[in-house]
C-alpha cells in the first residue's frame, strides 16, 4: 500500500470513534501492541527528548530498499500515535517518505499532539523520520 | 464565603470544554481573572490610556496616578516600609533576573557562594547560574526530604563566610510545601547574609508581611493572584536597592544622560527601564483589592479544605503516589497514577474537561530527587468547589482504568 492509502485507511478507522476517550482507548491499544524496541537501543543517540514525554526512534534500510522503523515512548498515548506513524512510514521507499505530505493526524483530530509547545517528542520524531529517509536516499545514490 | 456566588465573578469558568463543564485546576500556573480585573483593563484603555510619568497632559497624569497608586497598594499588601522598595517587573522571573544580575555585579566575586534550595523553580536557579556562577560563584544546594520538607538543620553547615545570598521559595509550585521562611531568614541574618524569597506561589494563598518576615528581597507575579499577565514585583530593602546597580537601561530609569556619564533615577524608577506595564499594574491593584474584599485568610481556609478533601479522595482510589507530604502545605496536589505516565493521565483528564498540569513543572531537580519523569499537578484556587474535586477523582479513576486496567 502507498503512504496515502494507509493514511486514508487510518482516517477511515478513526471515523468510527465519536468520543474522545474511545479514540484514546484505541491509541492505548495500539501503543500496547507496538513492537517494543530493546532496552539496549534506548540510547542517548536514539532518544528524542521532549519535556512531557520521551520518544526513541531507530531506523534501518532493508535489502529491498525500503525503510524499517522501530520506536517507543514512555507515554502510552504518544506511543499509540507512534504506532500509527510507523504503520504509515514502514516499508516505504525513502523517496516516498520525503515526498509525501502527512495529513492523517490532522484529519483524525490529533494535530494538537504535534504542536511544538506540547514537547512530547512527536514533532521531532516526524522530522527525524524524514532525516533518516533523506540520509538513506543519499546513501542509495 | 459563598463559592457559587464568587464563581460568577469569573466568566471563563462557566464554559464547556469538550462538552463538559470546565474544571480549572491549573491555578498554580495561572489564575483566572475576575470581572473587575477585566473591567479595569477595558476602562484603562477606553478612558485613561496614555504613557506614564513626565507627561504634562491630563491623561498622562491620570495614567501615572493609576500606576503609582498600584505601587502603594502593593506596598500596603505586603507591608513594605516605603514605595521605593516596590519595583514593577513583568513577573517574578524578571524580578529574580533583575536581582541576580544587579546583586552579582555588585557583590559576587570568584569563589563566593550562594545557597539555593533543591525545590526551587528553574526561575530561581538559572538566573543565578547566568550571573553569579558565571562570575565564578559556587551554588550550594539546601536539600529536602521525601516528604518535601527542607532539611533546615543542614542550613548551618552550608553557610560559610563566603556565602553571599540565600535564595529560597516560600511555597513549592510542585510539592505545595510552605517553607519555614522565617527560620531561614533568622539563621541567615545571624551571619549577615541577605535572603531572596520567591513568593510567586505564596502571595495568592498566604498573608505576606515583609517587615515581619524581615526578608531582604521578595519576588511576586501578578497573574498568580488574579491580575493580568506581564506584571510582577521585586521587593527589596531600600538599603540594598540603593546600592545595587540598575539591571536594564533605557527611559524612565535615568536622571541625566550624556555620552560621558549617566546618572540614574531615584528608587524605584532606577529599576524600571522602558515603558512599564502600567495597565497590568492597574489590574494588579484591582486584583489585590478583590482579594482583600474576600480576605486572604478566608481564601486560604477554603483552599486548605479543598486540598485535604482532594488528598483523601485521591488516596482512597489506591495505586496513586502523592508527592509532597509536608505538614504545612498550600493547595497543590502532585501525584502519579502508578504504572501510568503523567502525560497520559493529563491528556485523558483534559478530554473530560479537567485542566491540570503535567510534567516537570519547571522543577527538574525535584523530579530527579524522586527519580520520576514528572507528575500530574492539580492546584486549587478560591473559586474551586468540592464538586470539582469529585470530578477530578472520577477522572483519575477513569484514566487509571484506561491506562493500567
């Protein structure tokens, strides 16, 4: 699936939830089921320090030329949003990650979580995802 | 004191957030404004607006009168000796920065020492690092115990002949502890050391009498006591303020200026460079009058009842850790739901219309002390009700169920 197809799928899933707390329940569920990154990968190099919550991000380039992301957070709702971001960007080509506009978070009503003043690490994480994609893209060339 | 009547003075409180009646429990961050304060701001701009001091015209005189009357109100409110001791700043942070800069310039030499408590807000740590530590001074830390009480018996051993100032908060914004300021000041004065009291979290809860306390400096914020943002106070004993050099240069703080030599204005204007926030000062006057009408003791008593009620109810939930168990506390309740991150709890409470603060509350050393990333902080003001505490408790239960099952 393309990045936008996945984004649209997520928007569709969230349209089932009218209540805020139902959305959060779903995010908590996603957060809990996100594949953990190992403790030894939670290094200062991989941390994205927020004032409110912390995020760790690891990326690698697979043999098929797509990027594989692993991430974690100490806050579970943040982690749920991370699970969505990973679902969107995982196994995509670096070029596609760089070129695609990220719109699903806004559409499902969670854009407040990307405010720079929230300091939950998410905004910086998205930036970091794009930096990884840029780096892998340069590497391929 | 009829809370339901008082609540009508605060128009913001009657709104709905995400479909719920707003429960505003972030009062340690900022308090809501009563209608009289809002009216005073509107009236200033519609009737008196003009720049203060040295204007020959009617409006400038009126505006100056409002500004200077506000200074007299503050002087009376904290029982300072004279208006020269009341310096308007934009808040307590600027008040501390002003003092830290001027004090360090005048009195600090390499190797000198400062004592700062472990429970200070970053605003009472960083300015001293910027100005005193950079001049080679050493910062010594007065620790607190796990109940959130300062270890005052350690103070004596921290004091040396190089100690130049002791900087301590009256009330902890994170733990709610009311520190025994008088004891600290007495001990400091035995060694002729001046004391700065950060009263940003005290002024809205406790009667402050600077002459009785005998503190040398005190910092205040207007917005924590129902006034506008952008107005605060640095109180200082006249003998120090006379000696200290100005912090910023500009208009209003000078007597004569030439390229060879500039002389400074008399106190308090020496420390008020540039156009002051005279509208904010007027709003502070109105807010302090409002608090006086209700009575700070009545406010304090009501808030204490709310805190005790909330503490008991939150403890009854089980699986909650409360931070700050001092015997003498104001209405700040810091806690964590065991097994959940404070940020998640705060986000869920928010969607239930309950405004709390989460994180480190600008007191990272306190978080380091307890080895936690942060806390959820509910803080109560004069307009909060027991029903609102019940809503908070229900919200915490809901969050706990969602986050830890």
